[in-house]
């Protein structure tokens, strides 16, 4: 079973996420469809765990099923305690899934929770029938009597095309063993084996029902091709928990009425499509009549069920499958290979410039276009919706509300915004800090909100959208806001600033003090906030991703934190500069503009070089000095790159601007990867290794 472990883990995590989301929705507004989906998810997870031999998970999800069933009978109502108990069960199942090799360590916890689930009783006042109950049984499907009833026009044309090419049409019936669990996986495995023998055009039951395991044992399909029937049969019977396989050759011109586009109701039409697994299976006698003109390969075997689908689309009718699962390691390998291709493309283009040949120039232009398109396509593969991060926050905020006894609502928008997979994995923790900060610091108690003329229920807005080459994620609340004077007072108490600095400091500068390490305004230490960690972690984490953090606040009205992140970290555009005879790459995202500065425009303030740029005093750093590669040298004109990271902006004096270039980011060795001011390295077209500057850390004090 080890080979199916990854598939089990992937599906189990999806079911648990779905159950958490459904519970949140049910708590707000119970609905019959939500209850049905919740019940089905628990049922499917139980079956999968049972098949894989994870008994504790199977037992726990079985008791969750039983508790959900009490909603139908009126023995349970959707109160907070009921939902809390189910959330507790979901959390424990998640722990068990995360510790598949050590489940026995959680045996006692499972037994205690099983006792609570089985012994659930409502308060007497709650014992009324639930208005939104589960149906007596899951929705049944209609009894489909012929293939003609379910084949669409595209599939009809496919069958006609197959016959014209000399291919044959088979009805394959596969019967699963009684009590078989993880049936959708069995169906998938059958299909993968059949793809080697032909093309699956249609299945009964439908794709959705097969994937949801909403069927009993029989599955039927139409297969076109010229397979070796004995090998086909052996391949399918070699799959665990397959009881029987029947292969039936169909006469397309008569039984399927190909000339009539499979649409007639003549007596010769196929009458073999089985009733679906809700107990409406045809009697053997009726099946024999329905199949009387069909040549059977093995007359002594019973009809069974099957699985369906197209050669390249597992578990769907032809050309329906939209997505496939791919291991992230394979995607990372593909990106690395494309990166190497881009490096070599740059090298070939540079070499081509030394040769004057029109044909070569045209070929190089075509090479650049194709590799650029390939790069864009590969980078798109790495893009995933930020929903993967957002989906875990409603549950977290709900639990925080209960812990802090606050009434608040989390409003999420823009969850379909796509971001590089690496960034999605790393942006979660900073967002957790911001949301917890909004709950603990931002939103007031209900009584305080009413006194201020606000609604008793507070709101937190989590939003994401694209903005140019960035993704912007914001966390906003309508709470008390940030008081600059209180921030300055607290900073003075912690000796972060002096009295003179406090007097001169403006509101915006004061608010930015919250990002200092160890700063907190919480009057008591809690597990939510108040330990002086959180906001500095947010700033550090986001800047490590070449992003920025901004904060806007108005006392009494709320606060808004804005995170700006690059779309990807794998392949970026950079400005190549030369300093001290070495070439360096500066990410375009950190550059605001390039200037040529005359010597007389450079002033000195407190022994530091500055220039005035559009009424703004801008500090100047000599890049070779900052990198410890040389001393500042006077010259007739100074090329300056204006860079920005967060609230800091400065000009870097370089020796020469070399131009923009796409670069592939390579990690440095672990022995040298902590050098301040260096984000990584890249390989140039001529094979030289060039360092990529980390502008955020470089601007901390102007030196590496």
C-alpha cells in the first residue's frame, strides 16, 4: 500500500480542508447541501483510511459520521459546542495524518474523543429537529438503460471515427469486491491500466460520482481500439479488490446505430448500461435480453461494473480532465533546466553578436522568442492561487474570537490571485502574525465599539490582487487604529528612542517603530501577542522575499498593513552594474530610477554624502565602499542607481550601468549564505558568476 500513500495524503488533506470550510459555513448558516457534503467527506475519508490500514483514522471518522447523522434525526443542533467538537475531531484527524508512522502515540487521545463523540447530548432546550437535515440516503442516480441516452455528439463522432479507422468498440464491465473501500482509487487504477490498450470514450457512472465514490460496485465504459483482450483482462484483474471483468464486443452499425448518429430508439440499440449502484441493478435475465446480439468473450462470467474515460484524462469523459497532480520536485527540476537554458541562450546571443551573418541573426532572434515563451510557460506552472494560504485563516480567526471573547468577521477577497509556489509557502507565517495582531490589538471589545458609534461586530479584511509585476496582499481592520503618541511613549520607555527623537518624530515615522525587534504595546503577555515578537518577524520575512511592508492607520478608525511581493523568485530581471571591476545584479523590483550625478550636486550632511532629488534628500552610498571592494574615487560624473526597500531609499554610486538582463537565481553555499547584502548568485552568458545584491539589508546601514 506504500505506493498509494502520497495519493492518500493528498486527498485526505483536501477532505480535511473541505470539512473545516463546510463547518464554518454551517455554523453561520446551516444548509442541507453543506451537511450532505460534510457527511460525504467524512465517509470518503473513512473508506480511504480503512483501505490503507489506518484504523485510528477510520474509527474517528466513523464516529464523526455518526454525529453528523444526529443532525438528520434531530438529536443534534448546530450550536457552538457541536461545531467545536467536530473541529476538535478534524484537528485530531489532521494530527494523525501528519504522524502516520506514529499513530499509536495518539491512541489515548483518540479514545477520549471517540467517547465524547459517541456520548454527545444536547441541552433539553436544544432538542428540536434540525431544519436543515441530511437526506435519508445520498442522492440516487436515474436508471440509465442505453448508451444512446448518455453519449453526447462529440462522443458519437469519436465512435464513428474509430469504426472508420478499423478500430472496434468494446463495453468493459468491471465489478469491485463487496465492501471494497477506496473505490475511486480502484477506478483510477483500472483506467490507468486500460489506457495502454485503447481509448475510453464514456463511463457510467459519471466522473463526478466516481470521484466522490457515490456508487456501489459496478462501472461501465466504452473502449475503442484493437486491444489484446486476454492481456487487457489480466491487467485489470491484477488490481486489488477487483472481483470480475467482462469484455463485450459491440456492433456499432446495429447495436449503437452509428449511421443514425446513435440517436434512435430501435430494438437493436444497446440495452446494456447498468442501473446505478443505488440498488437498481438489472436482473440477470434482463441483462441477457439487453445484450442478446453482443458477442461475449467469456460466456461463463457474470456482468460486472467498470470505470471510464479518455486516454489522457483519468476519471473523466473524453477531453474533460482539466488538471493533474505533479510533484513539486519535478516542477523545480524543470525550472532549473529552463534556467540553464536561459543562461546558455544569453551566451549564444552574445557570441552571435561577434559574427555578422543575417541568417544567424534571424535564428538567434527566433531562439530568444522561443526560450522566452518557454520560460513564461514554465513560470506559469509554478503559479498557484493564494487561496491555499487564505483557506486556513477563517478557522484560525474563529478560534481567536472565542478565546478573546470578541465578535468579528473575516472578509476574504482576491483568493484566486496567483503567486509563485515558493512565495505562497512562505507568506503564510507573516499573515498569521498580522491577523493575530488585528484580533488582539486592533479590534475593540463590543461594548467599546458601541460607545464609539461602531457596529458591535468588528471586521477584518484580507485581500490580494496583482499590481504590475507585484502581488499586493493587505490585512485591514476597522478597530482602534494605532496611536503614534502611545507608540513613541512606549518606545521611550524601552529606550528605543531619546526624548529629543520623540519630539522630532512625525506620526508615520512613529508608527514604523512597531517593526522594531522587541517592541510591543500589549499590557499583558498572552499566547496571541505581547512578547515583543511578531511585527519585526513580518518585516524580516517579507523583505527576505524581496518584498516590502507598509502600514497605514488612523486612530479610532482602523489599520491597514500592505505587503508587496514579487510574482516569482526563480527567474527575475535585474540591472547589471559594474563596481571595482566586478559585475553585480540589482533586482529591478528594488530600483526606482537611474541617474547621472554631477560632483557639485553631491553634498555632505553629518559626514555622509547626499543629493537632493525632487525636493527629497537622498543618502548616497558608494557601492564599492559598501562591499568592501575599494574606496570612493572622484570622477567627472557618477552613475547612480536609486534603490528602495520598505521605507528606506538611497542612491548607489557605481562605476558603470551595463543594462538589464534576465537572471536565474542560484543559492549560495550554506557556508557563505548569511552574508549581509548578498541575496544569491547567477551565472552570466560568458560563464562568470555574479552576485545578486540584497537591497533591503544593504540599506540597513549602507554597508555589507
